[in-house]
C-alpha cells in the first residue's frame, strides 16, 4: 500500500484539476474493480455515456499511478477505502485552495481597465456578488438573455428566473460578448487558467513567479479539456454570492455546470471545434506547444536534413522492392 500511497500524495491534487474535479472516488474505485473483473469483456456500447466517462477517468487514474491496479485487485475493502480517502482529500484540498485564491483575484480581472467597481466589492467576502451587483450580475447572466433589460434583471435578482447549471454564462466569452449566430465565437475563460496552472503572475506580460506552477510541477505540457471545465466552474462560483463551494448546492448547481461542459467537449458532433479550441488554449498557455506545432522554415538546415532523410528512406524502400522482384 505504501508504493501506491506515495504517488497519490503527489498526484491527487492534480487529478481533480485536470481529470475530474467532482468525482465520487469510492464509487469510481468500486466500479473500476468490476470493470477489471466480471465486466472486463462487456462491450463499451453496453454502458451509458456517464459510465463510459467514469471508465475513462478510472483508466487515467490507473495509468498515472503504478501499483494501483494490483492494489485494488488483490487488496480488500480497507485498501479501497484508503485510496478513495486520499484521492478525495487531495482533490477537495486543491479545490478549496483554488476557490480561496480566486475569490479575490477574480475582482481584478472583471474590473474595467482604469476604473473601479461601483459599489466596490470586498476581496474576502462574497455576500454582495452574484445578481446583487451590476458587474457580477452581467457576467452571470445566461448567454441569450439581456442583463440591461430591467425586467430580466429584476427576475434574475428575485429568483423568478432560475439559472440552472446547464446554462452557459457571459463570463465564458471573450469580452463577455455572446454571438447567437456563432455561439463558438470567443468561448471560454483564460486568465484564471494561468493563475491556477502556471502562476498568478504569469497573467502579466513579464511573469514574476519564483516558484514552479502546478503545470510544471506535474510535467503538464498541454491543457486537458476537464481542466478548462474546472476553471470555468471555479470562476462561476467566484462570481456568485455563495460562501461555500458544494457539489450538492442546488443554487449554484456547480456539478451540473461542470458536467455540461464535459458533455459538450465529448460530443462527437463538436469534435472539430473542440480540437481547434484545445489547440488555441495550448498556444495561449504553453509556449513550447506552439513551437512544437509550428512547421519548419522552408529551406532551413533542419528542413533540408528532413528532406534528405525522406529521400534516402524512399530510395531504400525502392531498392528493397527491386531486390524482392529479382
């Protein structure tokens, strides 16, 4: 158990941010043991979409931690309980730290440049946020509704219009503008991602961080789609007036919001747009990704070496074929 627990200490916080933030680990591990055992031969199409996602999350967990599969298959309920407890504690701790950190920082990002919020909002209290404040209210307004419309605003403030977790909000869009004719345009939020994964100071043009960010610590060289959903969920909560993050909170409906983004990312019909979105995010967050994706300069030394290698390989293949036919 020691060999499994050690990597868990290192990885468990990162898992919640990048693989699945709101996981029931006890159920995940229990079902995972069934998938490795009596359900191993069951075709994937026999499972629901939710079960298939859970299975992918479980596979990612096994892949990331050597010895976990053996521990689960040979151990008893006590081992499962310990692993589930460690994972739950790690992901909850990371989420709590990010929630606390983003609570104040989000005010810097939503304050128009050169202006002040009126009335001002406290960095360490949230009671006046949500639909109680003009700035947070417009950002939490569902895409497709008009916050400037007095009746819409009044209905959101009174709770007559209930904003459920499967509704996407204006803060997700660049410049907080939603185009109903092109709902992909500008989708999703960037500054908070850098705050959590690279460092708070990396948002500035000249980063001042002296400590490694979470991405560097865990060898993360590209974004994961669940990590985008995680950051969006964190920012949404930071804008609300709710004081405590809870998966079961029906007012903030955070779990449904998070899962609605995952559903969207996993929709086969949206694959091309999602792939393009991931490339854009990678270029913004990880400079080395952009370099790796950039084609070689034509006629450069590296390009010429590649061309010569390709010609030699082609000549070798042709020579081999001629030898066989003789």
